[in-house]
C-alpha cells in the first residue's frame, strides 16, 4: 500500500503553482458559505437534517470561474467549494443544539435567549476547533490511507471539478433549481395562493395521512435516495396510522401526562396533529436518542481502532518533504491556537462554560474530531453520526455538571453550549477531511485549504446568529413552520438528566421501538426521524425518493448517471433557493410585510378544491425536476 501511495500523482503536480487562495475564490467562497449556511439552517430546522454543500459549491464556482470569468484554474474553484461548504457544517452543528436555548427562554421566566454575540462566538469556537483538531490528522488519514479511505463526497467533488468542460451547463442546472424553488416557495408561503400541506382523514379513524408540497423537502428525498426516504416514511406511517389511532382508541377518556386535558378533547380540538404534538414527539425523541446511541455503540470498534491508529500515525505526521502539496499550517501554530481557543471558552463571559466544561470540550472535541474525520472517509458525511456524538456529549456533560453542583439555568445553558461546540467540531472536522481529500486528488496546497476552512467558518459563524434570531422572530422554534426537531431532542435530554421531568414511559416506548427496528435490520436513525416528524413531511420526502428510484432503475448506465447527477444538482439548487426565500419571508414577517402580500384572505376555496390544486402544483414541481434531470445539455458529448 505504501508503494501505491508513493506512486500517487495528483492532477496538478507539486512543482506547478497555480492560483488558489485568490480574492475571487475568497469572495465567492464567503458568499456561498453564507448562502448555503442560511439555507441549510432553514432546512435543518424544518426537517431535522441538512445536505452537503460541497458539490453544488464546486459546480457554481466552476461555472463562474471557467465560463463567466474565462479562467482555467481548477484549484481556485476547489478553494471556493472549500470555503463555501464550511457554511453548511457550521449551520448543522448550530441548529441541532442552540435553538434549545430559545425554547427554554419561551418556557421559563428565569432564562433568556442567547445573544447574537454568544451564538457567533460558540459557532466560531466550535468551527475553529474542528479545523485545527483535524490538521494534525491530515497526513495520517488523507495521505497514508489514500488507498484505504475512499472519502466518497471528497472524491465525488474532485470528479465534478475535473469534469470542468461541463461546468457551465451544470452550474446552470443549480441556478435554475434555485429559481424554480424560489418561485414556488413564494407562491406557497409568501402569496399563499396554494396550501403548502394536504391532509386526508377517514371518518371514524383517528389516523391521518397527507403530504407537504415544498420543493426543498422533496429534494431531500431525491438526494438521500429511495431507501432512506422509505425508512423515514415507514416511521411516519407507524406514528400517524398506528400509534395515534391506538392512543385515541384506548385512552379517549384518560388525561395522561404531559397532556392537561383528556386525549379525546385533544383529538377533538386539533385532530391527529394534537396527539402527535402531545405524545408522539416524546416517543420519537426516545427513538431518536436510542438511534443515536445505537449508531455510536455499533461504531465503537471502528472508533477505538480509528483513534488508536490516528494517534500512532501522528508521530510522523509533522514531517514534511517541503513539497507544495505537503505543506500544512505549522504544528506549533496549530497547538497554540487550540490552547488559545480553550482559554477563550473558559474565560470569555459570553460563553456560559466553566473550566470543567472547557476540559470536557477539549477532550471530547479532539476524540470526536478524530472519529468524525475517519468515519466520513468510510461511510461519507451523510452517515456521520454527529447527532449520536452530540447526545453522548450532552448525557456525560450534564451528569458531570450536575455532580459538580451546577443546577437550574446555569446547568442547562452550560450543557447546551458544550453540546453545541462539540456538535460543530464533529461536523466541521468531517467537512474539512472531505475537502482535504478533494484537494489531495487535485494537487491543492493543504495550508491554503486549511486557511480557506478558517475563512468559511468565520464568515458563516458571523451570519448564523442573525439567521437564528430572524427565523425565531418570524415563526418561533418548535412551531409548525420550524419544528427544530434535533434541538428539541437535545433540550429533552438535558432536561431529563438534570430535572427528571420527562414522560419517561413515552420515551422508553420510543427506545424499545428503536431497538426492535435495529434487531430486524432497518437503519434506526432515519426510521426514528420518521416517527418524530409529521407524516406530511415524510410523505413529501418519499415522493422525491420515488422519483430518484425511477432514475436508478434506468437500464442505460450513461443516461442513469446523467439523470441522477443532474437531479442531485437541480435539487441542491432547489434547497438553496427555497432556503433563501424562507429567510426572505422571515424578514417580511418581522417587518410586517407578510400580511400585505397574503392573498389567501381574498380567496376562499373548498377544502377538496384546495387539496386538488396543491397536488397539481406539487405534480408540476416534480415534473420540472424530471425534465431538468433527463434533459441533455447542448454541450454534452455522447
């Protein structure tokens, strides 16, 4: 294997110097980091998951740099995607945890919302630690194990950049997707000409089924594929067509905690949605927590092997031959910055973490950064158990803080701050690994990529605080528009350990559902997310998965690959487009424009007609996805 590694030749040789970290790449990267960070924050708060921004960012950069600016610089395009993809990872880590503080502020008189400065500093600290923890691992994981660890997203991104001849056409696919989703999102949630959700119920049966019609939600299904989509949909069917009817059937006359009125009264007032909000989400939370821990336990042998192997390989990783493609940020600077960041975590008043908390962050942070960096090399970023790592961190840190005498708001805020930083560390270290793998294949300068990651972290961290405040001001976390499922789960875990006020029976029902699902061989996390989320959202994701399934069944391999690639790019654009319009509508809601553009008050349609109209619009959206996926580009060579 060593010979194979020594024989590896990157696309751009180490002796050749081409533009990389330029003004163009920095400005474009920052714009994409903020755009994809905001879009993924909105998406994650709605559906509980985010999507990788590396490939869309690479395609856009190729389109702009090669086609519009007429420059032939693949490494410059690579720096754009390196900076741009950091925004998605910072957003994922932040929205999985920090909204819990907003939820407590709404519920408790003794707690207030975190300041924008606090959110920004936490995001910066987590992001920078994720980057600098990963730097010492680059030689061990990216170089020495080049033939062992495939890093699927990193390799795919390199292939996209290498296929630069089609950069312009592919970039147009992303931009058209953004425009299509922006148009429909504005029609549905801005002008409100069409209902964004369709529900069907049968008289005498307490369950319900339906679908949302949003482009970004269906896009998640297309990108994740039919298997993951079907697991999520199956979880939704279990909760909405099995558990809810059972609860209503056997408990109609009962008043059960956390409900304050009888189950029959809750159902009469709010239907199946009322039962879901009062009881099912706790079952889903138990399933999600169990799923995260199960995924972590299953990964333990790999985690231990990874950590031991990385530590062993670190001994020689500081040595460099002086070649451009082997230059990292110097190790004394890396270690000095890690020490400085640790002191900032402990001493800066805006970060509600004690010395004990800072030690927990450094120990868990480096461990999970190492684990994340290697695991994404095997299973890809999409399967990286970041939520499981965050759950484990929250359980341990809450227990330790409780044992050291912390209680009340101090314990809650400190635990979430620790969990947030660790979550961002794990997400960013995985993203950094994928980006450095792309750079290794292309022949990029590692030091310049690492500086690019820092720029991406700083720019997206500066934007995430304002984004969270804007979304909370417009709709509120935990609302129908922004359920914030992951953050609600983290909130429940901390409350459960610190105060013991959870409906444990419901939580344990979810735990044992997760165990049964694992035993029969179904991936737990997507199934648990399906239980936790409304069935309408899962059904919309399933539709996207079914369209992807139709493409996957194509017999012509070339057409299948083209349709799948174009579809993923188009759907990535739709996620970005809808996310940006979601941010715009949130701004409209805050400044009071929403009511002025709401046309639903002038149009009153019967429910049946409204449902049919919504389904027609949804069908049009999916037909557009199909059209731009199978459409052959003018410059494509058969």
